[in-house]
């Protein structure tokens, strides 16, 4: 893992086409500005984890629910 110190207005580059800039620093929170191609998906990690959890729950099979179904 690379750890870099940046001040407001400074940025880092990832490859040739992704730039992450420090837009603001307020009350212990850093606001990032990300400039990347449209095909690059950018998600907050907590959102990614929540979506992954929801997807796993959606595909899990509950046998007890199937037992309550009636055949016609």
C-alpha cells in the first residue's frame, strides 16, 4: 500500500487517465475529486460492501420458504 500526504488542491495520478485531487479538508473529513473515464466504476467502499451483501442475500435459497408453496 502506498501512503501519500497531500494538501488541499494537490492531487495524485493513477496511470495515465485517473486523477484524484483533494477538494477540501473540513472537520476531520477529506473531500476527494476524482477525474476518471466513464468506463471506470468508482464506488465508496461501504456502498460496495452493502451491494455485495444484498446480492449474496438475493441469491441464497431458503428451503423453508419452498416448503410452504403449494403445487397446483
